[in-house]
């Protein structure tokens, strides 16, 4: 399976996982020349959440290991731009946050770890 296929499957799994937890999906794969947001959701409490999804086949590294400082800075910049463009999605006193959903896949099984407000 190609890396792009694994990523797409991971994003689909993450959307289903978040929906079951009460999050509302706003947008997927928001692109700008300097960055991308995998999933934009509304937390059940009204907070706007930008979700980075990292998916890997089971191995020695974990998906969380792929969150570099450069990736975090790009994600923060792209998230701030989205929030400034879509102020209608921001709830007073709630603001926005960035979450990480890490998925490890092994054949037809997968493990999901959700880290809230990572940066």
C-alpha cells in the first residue's frame, strides 16, 4: 500500500473516531501553499480544533515521532490563517486548538491515540 493510501485511510478512520466522540467535521484537507490541515472540527464544547493525523504501519517508529518542530510551526501558521478567515466558527472565550490523532495500522486492525491541544 502506498503512503498516500495509508494517509487517506488514516484520515477516514480519524473522522469516524472524532464523529463518534461528538465532534462535528467542518473541513478536510485544507491547503495553502505553506501548509495543510488534515481535518477541521468543532469540539462538542464549541472549540474550533485543527487535527493533524499521523498514520503508520506497525513498526519500530510511532506516528507521534513524525511531528517535527517544522511541521508544528507550519500547522500553527496554517491554523491561525484558517481561524482568521473563518471567525464565524470561533466561539467567544473558546478560541482554537491543535490536536493530534495518531493511528498505528496492522493488517485490518488499528490503534488510535488522540492527543488534545498539543501546541
